[in-house]
């Protein structure tokens, strides 16, 4: 059985851990609130841009450059751990996908890159902050355009944000975009040649930005829940340790009183 000294050290460690978890929970709450507000505004627009992109097709994006037969996977993870199984479960989901013979993986998120290396998955890194902005979508579009001659199909692997408790791993096909290509009923001004390409690129960037924000929101939601659980567990464990410490103190005090009383009785009868 642990003594008072060991229990006191254990209690200090638990209380320190609880304070750190509570501080990280506060930070994650602030980040989640900000990203959740952005995500709510962006998603409907991003989804609609994805639908418009299908109307334009690949030609509007890449001109006469034909896409290759390979598939480019882009996976969105967090930059840090401490978010439960968010990153590891997404990597496991990617491993289980039926992949094309020629494929390449690009990981947006430092933690995802670390996990892929640990699992022996060949992947390239794409730097993405905790709060992505539209310029990040532009950089990712340039990378997709550079890889297009070899990888004509682009699939996004991320966790679909449903609510603070649920983020479901999913894969979404971004390109090719000419599955339902039809601009017969679209009026272009001043001309189709001047409008079509910039509009298609803008829609592609908007779709990428929507996924970036959705993934970032999910990361902060997972971090928030993990830190909340850690803080609650630390508080519960600290309470148990205090109870055990008080019990030991009470036992020692009772023993001292009994020994003192026994000594007094012996002196009285001697």
C-alpha cells in the first residue's frame, strides 16, 4: 500500500495533468468555436461550387492537357496528437481503401505524415496550418495541376464533420470533373473563353477550401473532447487520491491516540 509521501507525489502529478488538460481544453474550445463558425458559412458554398465544377469539366481547368491514368490521394489530418484516434483512424481507413495500380499520397498535416512513416506508407507532405485560409487552397490547386499529367483522378480522404462528437472517415472524388459536363444553359459574359477557365479554377479552390475547413474543425472538435475527458478523469482520480490520503491520515491519527491512551493506562496501573 502506498504511503502518504507517494500519494502526495501522485496527487501533485494528477493535479498538474488536470491543469494542463483544462488549459488545452480552453484553447481547443476557442479554436473550435472560430472554425465551426467558418465551416457553417463555407460548406454550402463549397458544395455548390463542386456541383458547378462538374458542369465545366476538366477542359476548363487544364485545357488540352490530358490527365494521366494514376490516382492522387490527398489526406487531411491534424498537425498534432492529443485528439484521440482522429489521425490514426483516418490513416487506417486509407490503408483499407482499394487503390489503383498507380497512385500517390499527399498528406496535409504533420501528425498524418508521422503516422504514415511509422506504418511504412509512402507519402509526401503538404504544409497546412491549424486554421487554413484560401491561399492554402490555391497552393494545393497548383500541386494538383502539376501532378495532373500523371494523376488524372484526385480523391480527398478526410473525416466528414457531423457534430462535435462524430467525424466520419470518408473519401470524395474531386477530379475528373467532366462526369456531368453541360454548359448549354449557361450564359457567359463577356464570353465563354474569358469566364470559363477562371470560374472553374475558383470552384475547384472553393471545394478544396471547404474540405480543409471541415477537416480542421473536426480536429479541434476531437481535441476538445479528448482534453475534456482528460480533465474530468484527472479530477476524478485526484478526488480518489485525496480520499485515500485522508483515510491513511485518519488511521495514523487513530493509531497514535490508541497508543497514547494505552501508555497512559500503563503508567496509571504501574
